[in-house]
């Protein structure tokens, strides 16, 4: 029988993510010399044109090596390991996103890979792409929809509903929806283009879904902050994020007027555009613009 031929061990960050990656992968560390043939780690660094988007520092067998080429193969005995650290060449426009080791992703910039076969490891760096107009969500109702005299609940579109009687706005956030911006988006929007406003003192209930294939999170922060600006205004462990296909809800009171962001705090994602504009206004009713 064939068992998974590689394991990905924890780096310095994202222990929870790494634990999930290790789970289900079998095989202990083997150091038999007889197995020393045919085990290697091939590091493939993506490039635009011929320029690699980053470098990788590899520690293995007591040595440290800086990898700058597109493809480097490190020969190791089977069961021996290499620790790989990715560094973006241009963090401003091409920040590190995640490692992909034999098809499994990790948001930690440093990973330890056991060479138990021919292993391929690739760091990914953000590359801007034009959003696909086909993938853009089409609002089911225009923001001009107004509450009727009798109903207190209004759906402005598929993403935002509010109840003026209870002063509650319910925001649906889908990470990776429409695969816009390399999936680093909320509701198909990125770089602040999704703009939600709520009046001060209102309760905001957020229903967050991760429809992508990598972890994402959502938290209300300031332009430069990484901690929630209101009590409860984040999913749990926003730096680790929510696994693909899962949901989380949180609610908070928008108790302070101001200009904020809803950001994904998984490392690199906000810098790559995964944030929305969130403003708390003095009066009026909730609004949403896409
Ligand atoms: Cu994210």
C-alpha cells in the first residue's frame, strides 16, 4: 500500500494551521541509508518574466543556503528535513501569501518539510489580476431600495440587510467569492471597494463564510491596526483564519463614529487588498456600495 510520502511540520507561526496539515499524513521519519536515494525537496519560486518574486532561505543538514533561482532541488536522505523561509523580493506589490507543499497550503512564511519522496515546495506571492466582470456579484436589489412604511427589515442587496426597529445591520461576507483578486476579496471586492456604512450605536451582525481553498478571516480594524476596534468585532484567531468551507458569525456594537476597515488578518492578505471600507456615521441608515 502507498501512504502519503511527505509531511509538513510547524513553522514559527500558524501552529494551528500546521497541526491541521500534519493530521492525516502518515509515515514516521526514516533515516535508513538504503532509502537515501530519490528523496529530495524541489523549491520552485514563481517569477514575473524572468525575475523571481522572492527568495528562499533553506536550512538543512546543518547548512544554510539562499535560493534565488526559479527551481532548486535539494537532495536529502529520505526522512531528513529542510526548513524553508520565504522572503518577498517586493513586499509592497508582491507580498508573500502562502506555501504550497505537495498541494497543501500553509500561510506561515517558514515551513519544515520532510523529504520522504520527491517533494515540491512553492512559495506564492501576490500578483495583481483584473477582476473578472463575469465573476462580479450582481446586486439583487439597488441601494435605492427604501424601507416601506410598515416593514422595518430592508435588504439592500444580497450582502447587507438591516432592521431599523432593532437598529441591527446584518452583513454577509464571503471570502474568495467569485475568485476576484486571486481570491483575496470579500463579496467579490477588494482594496476597499466594498463600502459599508452603519449609524453609530447600531449592532452589526456579520455572517462570515470562507468559500476559498485557503484560510481567511474578518475583523474590523483601523487603517493600520490589527486588533478589533470594537469588542467582539472579529472571528476567533483572525491571524490563523477560518479553514476553507467553514462559517463564523460575530456581532458588535458600532459604538464609535469613524473610518475603519474590515480586513482579513491572515498574514499578507490585507496588504494584498483583502479589506473593505467600514464607516460608522453620525446618523442615517446603513448603506452598502460595491
Ligand atoms: Cu484572507
